[in-house]
C-alpha cells in the first residue's frame, strides 16, 4: 500500500458519509425552493469528488490514479455545471414535479430520496476505487476504456448542447427536439451516460477486483430503463407534448442511436 493511501472499503465509506452530509444541504435547499433538480447537480459533484479522492488516496499505481482523478473529476464537473444551469434557470424538472404532486413538500420522503442518491454516489464510486487500487499499468484494457470514455463524454456533451439550444428558442416551446443526435435516439444523453460507466468498467478490468466495476453500467441500465430515467422522462414528455411525442416514439429509437424509422400513415 502506498504512503497516505486508504483501504478501498474505508474510502468508500468515507465517500458515502460525505455524500450524505452534502445531500442534507441539498435537501434543505430544495425544501425552501421546491426544486428537487438540485439532487442531480449534487450527485454529479459527489462523483467528481469521489474520483478525485480515489485518485489521491487509492493504493494502486500512480498512472491509473492520476487518470481516474483527472477524467472522473472533469466529467463530473462538466455534468454538474450543465445541470446547475438548468436548475437555476428553468422550473423544476418534470420528473420531480410529478413526484411533488404526489408527495407535496413532505420532508421525510424528500429526505429519503436525497439520501438514496448519497448511497448511489458510493455505489457508483466502485469503478473509481477499483482503478485506483490497480497495482499495474498495463495499457490495453485501460486504453480501450479511455477511448470509450472519450467518445461517450463527447457524445453526452454534444447531446446536452443540442437540447439546450433547442429549448432556449421560445418558438420550440411544446415541441420535440429532433436535432442532431436526438434524431437517432430519444435519449442520447442517457445512452452516452451509460457508455461512460461502461468505459470505466473496461478500464478496471485488470484491477484485482475490477469485475465489481461492471455493476455500475448494469445498474445504470436498470435505473434508466426501469426506475428514474426513460419511464419518468417519457411520461412527462407525453403529458407536455402529447401526440407529437407519440409520433417521435414511433420513428426514433428509445436508447441506442439508430437510423430514423419511416412510418406508413393511414
């Protein structure tokens, strides 16, 4: 173990406790402003901080620790900044607005949601911990993982900019974005987000317990398809856009980018 390093499970526990404290602040913020979108901003900040912490206190070789701190910190910071612009300028995200219609401002339910996100920060930190404890600097799998990471972060950034530009035009209010990547996937941002975690998992293949890193892309896929991702987002889009979004569903892949489908109309 390198000087100043920590046992992986201890570091993950410390990350969980720090994330729980951060989410208490976020919960108090949303109770005052009735905007739970801040939880996504804090989730991204927490993961960026986790990547940096693992890079500093991980017990592995220097090169993988530097890479995980640099790339993980940059990815999380970019995502947090993008989400903060939305939270600061726009009404509460439709997913959380629908929850608020059911929960009201019940402090206990919102507190549970924020603390669940704190737990997820620790859970999704496993790839960072695996990479940062890797004692070897073999190049093949890390190189493949970095290439996938670069493609996914680039794609996610492009998709976010395309959607932000579309939403910024008042003439597009109530319409569905079909620009750029959004022509080939109804959720390209979600697809590339999942691909980010796939890249981290491949990077961790040669680590002593790198197989655990594959839990992150598997769980991300589960959350996107069954829990908080696509179902909630599409339900909100159907409420706000109606038949226009149903037409979009008939012609465009839900997740994986795919050529535009042609639909015969009666």
